[in-house]
């Protein structure tokens, strides 16, 4: 980053359209380009998630062919890996099943067909989750101190205070959007704290997160330039923060940690952008969607809500169960680096292997009655919502803390959120969650 230049003049950062608005507009203008998913086990189809009908499809695969290959999809050919055991096996062999951006990265999407190779090379954004060892190790170690048990404990009072403020600002007995008023507000606030990001601009983090994490955008070649421009604006903003903090004493925020890290202080501009994308999407989409998913799940299972409301000691385990039940990231991708066998299946070098965490967390051989939320489930912690192995989510403890505090502060206020209006899910095969969820608060 030594070569980065701080912005020299005032700059207006765009806040619209959202990634979803841009993609929907593109589809409306190009109906002939809409992706066609013709195979029953092609679970890359975003429609099955927005319509919440993915469960039986994965259940059928787990029963009949837990590992299977799908060809000719809008995302090319790929292997579905759907069971808990098989996913742990793949995650445990990171050299054989690569996460590296050089082999395709961590999502099912590939660059749009026909993309100029030179332009593609200019826009590659390496990030440590999409790196293999040893590069992955050094960069992960840089940010890991922000998520140690001691650091998490240090942040708890602030998180609890902010959560209380947000909950106390909500209207009782009036319909409102939980996603916007609670989930987005709490997660963008947490990201602002982690980065030392200007508070008044924190909603930019959500805007950038959606443009960065929406895999469906890879199907729209006309949006590639717009997406890159928006992510360049994100990097421009953070470059300004970087330059402000260069030469200053180390502080606990992630920008300062990068500046003072031998592994990350000399990142290229694109590598800087890539790691910002990782930290923003990882810290925003996952926790945001679980915060919404918890409310929706408890509303679906009123017996479990009553159990939780009657015994606050169940909250830590309930957080793990909600992470299992919601699974805020549906999949991660790996790419085979050599011909190999995966539990009896012949995988070729270069094959795309998709680990469906959403399916593994409903694996009947691991979780009894997996389609039911059970807040006192004895093995809830076996979920794979944070991944497994060397790429397990570095911010898992922080996410767990935010979710626990939310439930504890709601319990303290005897607050129950009842779903009463529009529920709109994210149209995506990567991020799994809610775009809108109307609720009414009532005293229990």
C-alpha cells in the first residue's frame, strides 16, 4: 500500500442503485439473457432460495447421491457436495481442493463469458480467504488479533450498549422492517467500529457489501464495469483512511493492523480491494442475515420461542442452533488441483467442487429432525455455517457475540418480534438470507 495516493479533492460516493436493483433492471432489459436452470439438482438456481424451496432438493441429493456432478448450467459444470462428512473431508485437504483466486476462488460464479483476459487480469482482487498456504496464513494472522477472546470480551460492553440503543429506538405495536432497522443497523455499526470507519457514512458498507457479494452479477456482463467502479470507490475511501493512519501508533482497528503487518502492509491496490471485500462481506452479510433469520425461525417455531423466552440460559446454545438453521452463506467453492478420488467419485484437476453448507447443516445423519429449530439441540455446535479447517471464519466469535447479545437484550426487554407482513428473501445462491422482513414488536 506504500504506492497508494490519498484522494486530493472532495468526492461523492454513489449509494445507488443497489446491486439487486441493478441486476433486476438488467434482467428486465435483457430477458433473453435470463439464466436457464433445467436440471432438478442444479442448485445454483437463485429462484429456489428466494422462493425457499431448496430443502427437499438437497434432501433428495443427500439420500440418493450425496456427491454428484451437474453439467451445462449457467455457472458451468460443478460437483455438488451435500453432506457434513464429505464437506469436512474437502475442507481438510486445502492443497488438493484449492480456494485460490488463481484457480477460480470461493464462489460458484466465474467471470462473464467473453470477458477480455487482459481486463480480467487487471481486475483480479486477491483476498486471503481465496488464497492457499502460505500466503493465506500470513494474511489471516494479520487480522486474527481483532477477533481473539480477549478482544471480543473488550468489545462486549460497546456491542451491548449499541444493541440496546437500537432496540430502544424501535416502535412497539407498529409494523416495520426488521432487516433495515435492526440487522443492517447493528452489523454496519459493528463494521464501522472494526475499521474505525466514519460513523455518518456507515451505510456505505452495506451498499459495497451487496455489490461485492452478489454472485449473480457474474451472469450480467453489462454490469461488470459498474461493479468494478463501485468497488474502486470503496477502495478510494479506505485508501484515505489508510493514509490518515500511516505513521500513527498501532490501534485495534483493522486498517491499523494491516498498516503494521509485514504480510499486508505492501499489498497491491487490487489485493487491498480484495481483502476489504472479504472483511466487509464476511462481517456484514453473514451476521446481518442470521439476525434476521433468528427472528423468522423463532416465529416459525413458537414452541421453541416460548422455551427460549422462559430460560435465558439457553441463549448461547440457541445462537449455535440458529446459525445451523439459517446458514447465512449457502456454499463455498473449491477447485481440484489434481486428479483425485472423493469418497468414491473421480474428480479431475480443474473440476469445480461446491460445498453446500446449507445442505450439510440439514444432514439427517448428524442432526436429528434437522428441519426443525431446536434451541436446546445438544450438538448444535457441529454446524458448518462458519466453514471448517484453515478457512473457518476468522470472525466467528464476534458473530456469535453479536447474536448472543441481541437475544439477551431482547430477553431483558421482554421483547418479542412477530412476523406480520412482507418477507422477501435474497435472490442469490451464495448469500442466504432476507432482504426485507416486516414485524411487529409485542411484550411477552
